[in-house]
């Protein structure tokens, strides 16, 4: 008998069951189809699953460890294959889309889809940020591929935190300072691997010189929390990662929030021109660690997370060793320390984006309020601090606020660590009085300008801090002193420019950096930076259009990246109008 047809083009067999167009029978009583033989989605390769399980070993499969586990696979195989991502997703009980979106967000993860060719075993990253661009990065990018051959991948990379030794390349994760074609080729042939930095102030030396006495006094009840807060408050210690928020006030605000409270340390300095945190971590890591443990004690944080940028592998390995010594000694009894590794994302220097990354997610800044001090890491009130801020805690408490405030110039108080690079004879981290001027910094701390270079302009606060002409080099370099000129000191990254540098090229380099590093979450930043780069690179600058675009980015971007991205081009329009008619310069 010919089966009857229903409206959905199914048919009924002789027994009354529905037959779908593909011939499968569906029970008339609405019972579900036979279960699938395999789960939906990409099937997990048993071999890849065993490899992932072997790498993870006894490590926890918690969601917040996703980035750490991605690093394990990337380090072992040189890339993240589709099979390994699927296996990791199953092992961590996550959706593959969650794993994939995180892996593709960070620059240091190489995701290889099915059918694609994995990258070469060796990758050379060439820093093309301003200080390196001024010293030959473009030549390296042009000539290295031919010299190294197809077996080596050469790619552009943002600031690596070694601007005083520009140009810089990273062979794998090992940096080559003052890079040349020859030195990079030699390093590539040697296939180097990162080893723990050998600090001159390891745990034993620091302890012998009176280190951790203050922490011991705090833990023993010989010091009070209010006493420590008063000391850093009276000294005027501020957040030295860029925001400049008063430290004592921040500690008080966090302490007022309900327990449990957490702590997060920002060691992800990615601002072009900034390398002071690296300097202090390498030379005196335990002064920072002691300050961190005291801060965690003050706010009663049972857990502390240290987020360090992936460009500093030697420092990260050294910190892991030194922290282990402190933990074995019992000095970290008040808080459990977690060392977390970034993966190449400037945006994670923003405090809420860093917290998202610590939680194993994409580094997307959060909308505020609520602020991190109220709802931060894992939804708990969180004290977020910069490395250098914590570095000063011990000295301020032991020597007194008056000692710290007795230094300074031009009515400013305290010390500041200036990362100086560019056209000076002696670049580096300069510990100088707060409020020092750029001219004083060049003449007194940096040995003057390089031969054949005349001082023309300077960046007072890295890529986002704007550009000022040499005629304004007598302004104090400190918080709140430059904002009326459309600039700020931020993390105190000072890049000195000369008559050999074209201001339009400088601004274009900086805005390109923001274009590359935008997290893409908000349209004003994502699209605005891209449009700004095109307008700046192609033909004469349309000042009115660039100013309109800049206003939109400043007013509507979610976080400081998009809000500050137009600062370089606006500085050129304001302070260097005579250069707008000239062709775009090159280094």
C-alpha cells in the first residue's frame, strides 16, 4: 500500500509510524529518535587526549587554569592544533568554543586548524614599537626573513620591555638586545631556551640584610594594619602602574568590603617605553615580594595572584623559584601565592582585563561600576597593585613617610622611576625625584643627547601619554601636571625624540600599536583606531576629520586604551602643525 503523505513531507508506513524524508522511522507516540552513536561537535582524537592528559598530569582542571594549560601545549608542540584544543576542552569539561575564543585572543598562541600547516619550529619576533623603530626594526623585519630562510618565521611584535637596549628581537622567548642581523641569526642557530634570571638579591642575601623583618613584625602582631596604611598614606605612595591612585586610600576601601577579599598584582607592563617593573624584579625581587605579602596581610587576602607578562620568561621562572623559598620558610602563611602567565595582550595591563585573564578568559575590560575593589577576581573584592608600588612599601614603613617625602622637585614629593629610552646617551631606569623635568632628566641622569641629535620632543608617559615639544621640557613629570596639555605621565615611560624623527611617523607608529592591541570589544576603539591609521598613513592629514574621530574614541570607548589611543595624533596636530605639510617620514 502506498504510504500517506503529511504536510511536513514525512510519510506514514503500514504500522502508522512516521517516516522522515531521510527514511528514518519516528514513533507515532512522539518518542525520541535512537541516541546518537557519537556526541555532537568535533570528535576527540584519543591520541591527542592522551597527550593532553600527559601534559596536565595531576594539575587541576579548573576553568581559571585554561590559559596555563594552553601554554603547556604551546610550549610542548610549538602550536595549538585543532585536535589538542578539542581534547583540552573535553578534559576541562568546557565547550570547544570557550577554549577556541581564548586561544585565538592572545598573540602568543598559534592556533592551527585542520588542514593547515603548523608554523616553523622557531619564531623570531621583532619589536616594532617606537624605541625599536627608531633604531632599525624595519630593516630587521625586511632582511631577517631572507637571512634566516623559510625554516624560521619572522613576525612583528609589540614592545618587549627592553626599550633601553633597542632594537630587540625574541628568538622563541629569549630576547636578543641591541639586535643585529648577525646576532639574531646566531641566536636562531643556537635555538635558546629561557632559564631563570640570576638575581643578585636572592632569598638568602635579602634575608641576611634584614629582609622580611617588617613582614615578621606584622605577622607577629607588633605592627597594626592601620599603622601600615597610615605610613603609605602619609608618604603619598600612589599606584605606579599608570593610574596614580593613592595607595593608602585603596587599601582602606578594599578593607571595608566584605570578606573574603583577594589580591592581584599587575606585572604585565606592556606600555611602549616602560620597563621599570622588570628592572626591579630582576634586581631586588624580594623587596617586591615582602611588600606584596604585607599588602595582602593588610587587606586580609587569603589568596594573591601575580600576573606577569609572557615577554619576561626569565623573570617568571626566577620568581617561581624565589616564591617557593619564601613559602617553604613559612613567611607566606597569611596568603596563598599564585603565579600566572600572560600570553601577549597589552590590554591585560588594564586591571579588569587582567582579572578576566587570570580567570582564564579573554582579556576584555569590564564595564564599571562596580569597580575591582568591590567586585573583582572571582567576584570578590580585590586589591590590585602594581609591582613598583609594592616595591616601596618596606622602605617607606621602615624609614618613615618623612624620608620618602623629603625627596622631590618643583613642589612634588617622593621618588619616581623613569623608564628612559630614545635619543639619549645613557637610557635606562632612572630613580629620580618626583617632579623632575624632561630637560633635567636628560642632562643630569642620561648623559645628554646622542651625538648629532638635537632635542626636539618627548613622550612623557609612553604611547598613551601624548607627545610634547622640547619647548615644554621644563614641566614637572608627575601626576596631574600635564593633563591640561592633553598629556599625562602614566607609568613614567619617557621616550626622547630628536630632529631626526618625523612627528607624523612617531604618531603613526603609536596609533598602529593601539590598532593592533585593541581587544575589539567596543566599536569606537576597534574601528576608530583602524580608521585613524588609514587617515594618517594615506595622504595629507585631514585635521578636522581626525579630531572628530578622536573625540568619538575618547567619549565612547569602554576603557583607557581607546580613550588614550588618539593622544599621539592630537599632540602632533596641536604642537607640531608645521610638520603636517611634509611627506610622511621613515626611519
